[in-house]
C-alpha cells in the first residue's frame, strides 16, 4: 500500500468537482481528483447528449474565470435570451435578458462538453493529479481529518477531503453525514429531438396537471424536451420506439413546438436531498453530494457552481491569513454561506411543484392569477430573475 500526500483530495471529477479542482489548483493548492472514468472525447458531428444543463450568467462568469469557457464554446453551446412559463394561454410569464440589460440569460450546454473542457484543463495543470480510473474503498477518520483508501489499495492522506461524487455520495455516506430526503411523485424524461425549424433562443415550460413540459433550444436544428409525469407514465414512455414517442410528443406538447423528430431519450426519478452538514473537520461536500433539487428551473449545476465559488473563496482567504484552512471552523464558513441559499432554492422549487401538481379548480385559478401578477410585477420579477441567474 502506497501513501500519496496531497493537500486536497476531491472525490468526483464531473462538472462541479472538476471546476472546484481547477479553481483550487489555480489558487496554489495541490489537488488530487479521484474519478471512475475520464469523460468521453468530444465528437464534433455527433448528435447532442441527452444530459443538458442550463448554465446561468453567473456560472458562465465562473467558467470564464477558470479559463475553460472558450474551450466549451469551441465545442458546442447555445445561448438563450428568453424564458417563458405558463399554464393558461392568458397567463404567461416571460423573463427576457433585455429586462436586465443583459445580452443573454445563459447557455444550454451538454454535460459531457463541460466535463471535457474542465478535464483538458485539469490534465494540463501541474498542481493537479488525476487518479483515473479509481474508486473509493474506505474513508478513515484521523485526529484532524480523513484518510482515503482506494480500491487498488492506495492510501491518500490529504489535509482536506471534498465529496463531489453526486447525489449518492460515498464520501457523505462514509463520513456518516445524514440527509433530509424524499421522492417526488414524478419522474423526468429527457428527449433529444431534431427540429424542422431552427430552435431559436427561447426556452419555455408549460405546466400541466400531470407535470411540466419543457423545451430547451440547442445548436443547429437540435433541441431537448423535458417531460415530467407520474413514474408509471414515464416508464411507459421509455418502452416506446422513437416513432411511437413522436406521436406522444405531438399529442402532449403545445403546438408551438412544431414538427420534431426524437432520436434519443433517457429518464430518471426525482428526489430531493439535503445534507444535514456540508462540513466536518477536514471534509466538505459540494454540488449534488450536498443537495439535489427538483430540476424545474434547471438550477442544479448552477447551485453547484455557487458552492464552488464560495469554497474556493473561503479556502484561499483562510490560507492567505495563515489560518488552518482545513479546520472545521473555516469550513463552517462555507456551510454558512451556502446552506441557506440552497435551502431557499429547494423550497422555492418545492412550492412550484406542489402548487402546479394539483388539479383543484380554486388552486388552478390562484396559481394562474399568480403568473399574471408575476408578469406585471416589474421590479420584483427582475429581482427574481437576478437571483436565479446568481447576479
């Protein structure tokens, strides 16, 4: 068994873990990333991946600061400038970049494109060691933190362990950190479609009694559809051929979608999780390892990037003042900065989910009146948009 010293070990090198590793290395920390597999290489003429993220203006700023945004744009991304949501046709809320005097609201980016851009930067950085393929076998508590044992027997003794290993985080579980969690009575299907016309720069979401239907424009004539529904219904849709799925899309998506041809689909259950702690002595959680959210507003990875920004700032600041930067007292500053914000966003999405998943006539009237009022709310609407964009 070899013993590998490093200042920080990050378990998980995906969109959030990769960004955190790069940011910390750029601040002068030595970082090891432990990851099951490197991201798939980018193929320029391939159809889009099913997994898409709506990257907010604040997340774009973070990625630009890390020096990887140019690589993302050199692969594939698509800007969006309008976000529209409605249930009744006379109760639309439209969020427009022009309202905030912004050129755009954000970008639609395939997850693997983000991962590939970050991975290339990590491979090139001298302060980063990539352990891939590798998996965590055990986490041993020490007096001032944790030691990691990998499946191949290698032992790593960092000052700080960071769990960026997703919703079912091994780091979180091995550290004994509990969660509040529940399953939503909905599942989600992502459908990659080819459009008859250019998809434009507007993303929209229609609420229905069984769940929202959403449209995400992508590059060229591609788009992504998001279909929320009861788990049994999503399982039934999964069993259909693409031709059969096309018939269902035509029947259940609004007419404004136009003619589309589905080419790929994937589905997953929806679960809300929130870790009871984000920090212990020598250990921190970020992204989905700390919190998952209903994907209604596409805020999942953006909240993860807010975690990244906060943790880099806390650790770099503590080290610049000569503090013990992996101590519980320092890491709790990160927890204080992020836990309430993540909880607020989770709760907001839960209110939307509960409010729009009910067919009671009085509630339908109230929520559509609420959408009408929101459209006319002026300053309040702009503030809500700024918060969602992280501005």
